[in-house]
């Protein structure tokens, strides 16, 4: 698992970006959240998260996102 910080949230479209501890910016969608640990509405910019990164259509994508 990687760790990072929620950099930006786009609430109306239910997605955001995480800056990983390695400095990479990963896209995430609410469908990539571990809903048992966090809901999109509960996230705030600056929150620390853990996640897995996969190759998405337009670049790195975060899945299995959970708050720390």
C-alpha cells in the first residue's frame, strides 16, 4: 500500500487527486474508495490516505483508498 494526501476533491463529479509520498499525483473516483472505512462525503483536502495504484486510461489511478 502507498500513502499520500488528498490534494483536490471535485465533489459534484465524485472524484479527486491524491499526492503520494513519492510525489506522484493519482486520480481516484468514489468507486475506488473502501466504502467500509470512508465515504466520499467524509473526505477533505489534506486528509492522509492509504491506497493501491494501478495504471488508468489517463495515468495513475488510486484504488482501495482508505483514510489513515
